[in-house]
C-alpha cells in the first residue's frame, strides 16, 4: 500500500530527528564521551531522548491545547521532567584520586556537568519535538483545507454539469418539436443527430476530460441539428484550427456559448449570421462566438448572464488564473471571447 503524502512527511521529519538531529547533538556535546566511559548510561540517555521525542510528537500537543486537555498535557510533561531528573541521578562510578576529599569533589563536579548536559539535551529535544508537533499539525490542517477545497470544487463542477445537461435537453427537444409540427422531411435526420448528441452528453457528463476532437465533433453535430430546423435566414460560419486533436479538455466546456449564440442570434424571418471560431495552438485554446441580438434587448440582457456566470464559475474552478472570458454587446451584436492556457 502506498503511503499518503501526510505519512511521508511525518516519516521524513522523524528520520531527520533520528539520523541527523540526535547524532549531531551527541557528537557536538559531551555525550560522545559517555559512550567510551559509561556505555550503558549513554545508551539509556539516548533511548530516553528518543522516547521523549516520539511521545511528544504522537501526543499531538496542538490538539490537546485546542481541546483544552491541559491536565493530560501537564501530566505528560511533568512525567518527562521527572524521568530526566531521575536519569541525572544515575549512579556513575566515583572518580579515584589519591586524596579522598579531592576524589569526592571531582566526582561532584563531574556529576553536575553530566546533569547539566542531560538537561540541555532534554531541553533541545523537547523544543524540537514541540516545534515538529506544531509543524505537523499546521501541515495537516493545510492538507485538510486543500482536500476540502478540492471536494468543493468537484461538487461545484458536478453542479455546473448537471445544469448544462437539462438546459441542452430542453432546447433540443424544442427544436425537434418544431420539426415534428411542421412535418419536415428533416425530422428523421434530426432525431439521429439528437441521439448522437444525447449519447455524447450522458457518456461524457461523468468524465473530467475528453479530447478536443470529441468536443469539436459534438459542436458540429449540435450545429447540424440546429441548421435542420432553421431556414436560410440564419447563416452559420463555423470553423476550427487545431494542432493536437488529442489534447484533453473538460466536456461541454463551450456548449453554453454555442447554445446562447443560436438561442439569441438565430431568426426565421430576418437575415442574420452566427460566427463560431475555435483555435488550438501550442496548448492555448481560443473560442469565439459572435451573433446578432435577434431577441428583445431587455429579455436578452436579463437571461444571458445566467449561462455566462455558470461558465465563468466553472472556468474559475478548473483554470484559476489561466483563463480569460470577455463578453461585448455593441450595435446589436454580442460577442464572447474565451481563452484558456491548457499547458500544465
């Protein structure tokens, strides 16, 4: 089983203490001499320091402070201090001089030096352990926050996709209904196109990415379906230039703009043109729609922002700081220009 990133970070910090921090503490301090003179005492002291570190780290001091478990925290710290105090009274062999008084004095001086070295090591280990404990907790909180944000973004994207599909269904069924009522000989072809679109919609709605080639085919089918119900008053200028058909993009990313272009820019009684352009070069995707506002201006301005806001939110979740979405309405013409940097 692969270790999670949290476990790897904890392991690295623990290994640093075991193979770097403590050895340096021993080598640079008087403890390295203890191994030559009193090996059992030196091993006991090092084992105690390692035990202090792992106890403090696994105790999760920040959580105890947050949950106000002060008694438990104080009990552990007092216990460790008491353990170090008892260790400082370890019965080391007395120093042997010709004069007994001098031997006793030198032994006391040595024991005091050993005791001070123990307390210094204990202080450094406890300080390091507490620091690592807080660093780990902060790191875990950052990872948790990132995980929650990722789940939130995923939920938002699922919501946006769920909003796209019913909107597409409603508009397309309206188009088919119009063909059936008019008795058009294009009805059968329209239903075939609709079946292809419906299949693509429900297959890709669960996917995070599809190829740009699949999206282009989908847009082509959608345009073909719309042209079956429209007369010659509406001209569609659709073109694309792609240097990599396999590049991955989110499904139905450009659907809202195409739908809006037909919804507000098509007419059965007045000449109008809908322009749709897609370019992909070196990982930069550019998508542009331009159409005349054929519906009432007030109705257009009231309804249009809903779909655009949905698309903008989706782009913000998928490509933060890597996209631009510009809309313009001037002299009865509405234009949408989207640009995305798809390079990872």
